[in-house]
């Protein structure tokens, strides 16, 4: 009785029927008219607001159950309510990327006949963190429960938390050393983990025995289940008030309205046409311990994106020309790519509340088979897929922003998100116990600049719209390191008329442990993985890691000598090297080394955002304020922005506006004097292209893109007037 | 319907509007008459008379120039037919050495010039830096934007362009 779906059709048939109706009518579930909305718009809107309130309330309640600072402090959680077929009707704030990945999870269970086995019953709890079923990466663990009303399946409630420890080959959640699925950690593959509203004991035991820090995962499970039950009961109460027929119809109209609203918003805010952009990612692992020799250790990724906005308002994103999947943890599944699209759309176009899977249905992603966006091998690792996802969707934000500028909505233009290099750790805690954790202070990078103002400093990441670095004291409770510095990184925003938001850097003293493993991921140090816009420059590349082993910091402190709390502004010699004795280490790319111990020092820098507009138009007065407050250095103000600063009577920087005007006029002349016509540059560069006179990683990048993409091959060949295939593929220069 | 004066739109575009007012505009329902007001603001700013049809960057506009539609810099320099990539008619400065990259990133770690270069696309007349590409050596120059100008005016603005 309890398995019985609402209609005579089984769930699987109903899902296929819904997809067929969408195909035939172009409208979600064949809803060509919003009849309930037309009958009583106020009731319609009120109901959606109620559903949204259920979600927001359930998430806030659940965060108080969690033990994880990632969920409690930084809000790494989202919840949503779905139709029986698994389409999102309403969602909370939080990591909205997962609203659609959960949708994929529910549909996967339906299409795989879970109605028959293991059956879908009232009180069941299903969990998943398999990205090929529907999530982004292994630490994103999702729970869903079916909602039954008088024996009829009427929807689903779902919740996701990003776990701080996933039990992989390296500690933490973003398992940077995973090169195949089998080293990513504990997988839960669309599994029934509970019945009668209770999580199974054997599932909890599996978690406890396979994770370094099970308290985070297990209490997050309880938090998620509590939020799902809370939403379920609210929906059941609502159905008892409005009736089952009304619920079944209105819940689908909400989605169709969301689809139409997305199309209308695109027509309102953008300009139709074709937009193009690209970014890159440098994966540098040569010589690092632990990486198996399964592929080339260093790899340059190109991520070209072509976005088309049709006059119907549909947005299509095409990733053709990008790189193949590889034996590393940065691959992504279509679910993750969907998630990236969803979280970007919700932030940039759907900021008025009625957001659901309808918005996703008004878009299309073209993900070439065999690339990192759509691997043709389900054994690949995806544990750090954000490494490529974030730069990719940063491009999407810049493409959308170009359309906002063209349409005149300059206040919405935004140079985009940046990567969030992340620290994972494990070993022996300050309490002498085993531990593992991802440090989530990375949830507060600098944002790209806006078209009318500077970017946000230390306050934005694309993947968590409630960006927050968390309190130092909370992080210190959870790891055997204490902060000796957390400060703004000068010049970390890309230069421009409006500079990108600045990032911050933390410096820690390793404390009360003899074995602390520190690893980092999503760290593109060799190339820019972000960009500027309309003349703005990219933000700097990821900064190298700086550490001091066997430091003399305790002796220095005992003597009252000055310490170093940040690396300083000399790129060649850091303040650590100047002020602290010990074995100094500088590491490029992901940090994979021998364990640290008490007395060592470690620093980690986050990323700033790209700049907007010509640097020579930047406000001199604002720049003086930036220099005074540590967001820019005097060197940058002078040589990058052409701003002449003087000191006032108290030694604070003040802009000399007249001198700045003269200096900028001279810089503009210098600019013209050293620039050459693009046609001349192409003619000169063509010889280099013909000889493939590039670094091996650059040649490999072209060869891989050419192998996978006829369009990339043609575009490359047409641009340089060469035969790209003969230059870069078999038989050509190695 | 939300609507703002041309003066407010002008100040918004130039970054001069006080933040609390800007914030309210960001939070409010969008003003559907924005496009033509913004075009009028741009038109006031430029010294030339060709009607602006579409802004495409901070200082680049597609405009009607006699029988042609061209991409034009705010200074008046024409980059030719708007359907062609304006960058191909620009001046370029490429930063592909540590020394030239260091000029823009004086206090930071640098990318490897063997893997990545910065290309600055400059107006050959006034020296405005219109666009910056960060790309691997050998990567084709990107054609950033090919607007569907006719479709935009006809289907979205309801004011078809004269052929």
C-alpha cells in the first residue's frame, strides 16, 4: 500500500511520461498553461513562499545538530523539496549547487527500479555521494526521504552537507591525491541507509570504521535526516490544508513558472548572440610524493566556452575544445556541471525567490563525451572537481556579465568567481586522537570586480553564496594549529579601473602534535585560472606555499623578538625567511609532503578576483585609501595604475592628482609606442605556431584538444592559416 | 513599473551613484526602459554623432555609421564591421616574460611565461586598454561577442533596425 504512487502509473513510467511531455510541448510536464496561477495568483505565490520557508527553517534547525564547523560556521548545506519524479520545487539558501544534483540522484533511483528493490516506503532514508549518480564530489553527501500522503508518494525532501572528511587516500574531503575512484574515500551509492525515520546502525558502523573523523559525517547525517523529516511533515500538513489534487498540480506549475521566469529574465537582462571566453588551469605534480605515474605529471588545461543566447531566452553553454579526463581528482560529471550551472544562475539571474529546477530546464549544457566535463569512464576520480568547475563557471559569469553590460544593467556585471585552493589535513589532533578535516576558511575569497565598483574583499566564493571564512577560534578547536596571522594579501585583486576583491592569507603554528598531514588542492600556480574583463587584468595566480620546518619561533617568542605573520610583499624573499629560523620550504601547486610537527609553520593564501576596465582610469583617491589599508602596495599604485602618491603630515598616502594625470598621459604614450598592430603580431607568431615552438605541456594541450574536437581544430587552423592536426598530432614534433 | 532618470543611470554607469542608492537599484525590480536610457547616456559621453546601437565593452560601441554598422572606440576610432572581431584591428602588447609580467604583478608569484601570456588589446588611436586575454602561447585570439543585433531589436526591443 505504501509503495503506491499518486497516479496509476509507476514512478518510472511517470518520470518517462513527464520527460516525453516536456519533449513534445516544450513545457515542463506538458503544462502549457499556468491555470492555478491564473485562477488565484496570491494563493499561488503564498504557497511557494511557504515551501521556501519550510526549506530555510529546516536548514537552520539542522545546522544546530551538526558538529561540523563547515556546516555550522560556513553553512555548507542546502535542502530542497521535490516532485515525485525528482524535480526541485523549492529550496533553501546555502550550497545551491546541489539542488539539481539531488534531482539527478532521485531520478537515478527511479530509473533503476528502486520501487521494486530496495522499495520506496514511508520512513525510508536514501543517501548518495557518487558523482556519476548525482553529486559533485565524494564529500558532498546527500540524503533524501520520500513524502507520502495517505499512502501516496507525493514528493521528496532532500538535504546535502559537504563533509569535512571522506576517508580517502589523503585526509579531508577534497581528496587531492585520488587518481581513480578507488582512492576517493567512502562511497554511498544511492543506498537505503535507514527505515522508519531511523538511520541503520550498520550504516553508522561503516561510517565510523571508514572515516578519520566520523563525528562530522554521522552527525551531519542526523542533521540532514532531521531537516528532511521537518520538511516532509510541513508538506504533509500543507497537503491536508490544500488537498492532494491541488498539491500535485501546483507543485508542477511552480516548476513550469520557474522555467518561464528564467527565459523571461534572460530576455530582460541580456542581449541575444554568441559569447566566447576561455580560462586555463595548471596541474603541477612532477616530483610530488604519492602520485602514481598513470599519466603526465604536469598538465595544462584549456577551458573554452561558447555561450549562445537565443531570442527565445534559452542559454546554451558549449565546452567543446576542452581537455580529456585524466588520472587525477579534478574530473567532473554531468551532475557536477549541472550543479555549477544551477548555482551560477541562482546567484546571477534568479535573485527574486522563485527559483527551482525550472531555471535549469531553460538552459542547455553541451558537454563533449570523453572530456573532463563528461568522462567516458566511470572509474575516474572527481574529488576535487571544483578545481576546473570554478574557473569554468567564472568564464560563464564573465560571459553573462558582457550581456548585462550590453543591455545596460551595469550593476549586475561581475568579473566572476575564482578558484578556492583548499587545505585538507589529518593525523594526530591536539588532543592526541586521530582526526581529519577540510579547512573551510576558503569560503571567503575575493570576488571579481563589478562594472561599477571594486570586487568584494575576502567575502565571496561562487560555490557558497553565503560566503564566510569562519571564526579563528572555532577552527582552532578543530585542528592542531594556532593562527599567528590572518591578513589581506596586497594586490591580490586583478588590476583595473575597478580592482578585483582581495584575498587573505593565513599563517599557522603547528601545535601539540607530532604528526600533522597537510595537503592542498584546487591550486593553479603556473597559469591564471581567472580573468579580467573590459581591460581589467586577471588576479594573480595561486601563490606558492611557504612553510618553515623546525622553526625557532618559540625561542623568538621567549626573547620577545619580532615574528612574521604573513609572507610580506617581496616575491623573492618572504618575511618568514627574514624573521624566522628553520628549514624554509616553498612549494608550487598542490602541497603534498611529509607530515609536519609541533613548531613548524605553514601558510596558505587564497585567491582574489579579476579586475574590470582600464587601470589608467582608477580613482587615485580610492587608491590612496587602498594603499593605506593594505589592499594595494605603493609599487602597484605607481607602476600598474600610474598613480602618484605623496605622504601627508602623519605619513599616510595621499594622491597627487595633477602629477597622476601627467604620469598617466606618459604611460598611455608608452603603451602605444610599444604596441604593434595585431596583424603584425599574428604574422610574426605564425612561424612559432608552425614549428609548435611551445613548452611540452602546451603542445600536449593542443594535441589533446585537436584529438577530441573538430571545431577546435578548424578554429585553430583557420586563425593561424595552418593545418593544426599535422602540427600537433602523430608524426609531428614530439 | 520601475524607472530611473537619465541622470541616475549616468551616475550609476560612471560609478558615481552613492552606494546605498546603487544597492537599492540592485535589489529592486529591474527598470525595463534601461537600455535606451543607457544608450542615451553613452551617446552624450562620446564626441561623435553616429547613433550607438549597442555597447559591447566599457569604451566600445557598435554604432550606425552611414550604411555600415561598425565597432567604434569612445575616442571615435573605428575597428570596422561589427560582425568581425575588433581585436584583429587593434594594437597589441604581449607580456610573455617574467620582466613584463612583473610590471603588472610587482609583489606576487608569477605564472610561467612558457605556459601563459597576457595579451593587451589597445585602441591604436587613444591608447585605451579595451581587453586583456590571459592565454597559452599560440592560443587563437578570442572573438568575445557576436550579438544578434537584428534579433535583439526586432524580437526583444520591438524596434526593428532599418536594413
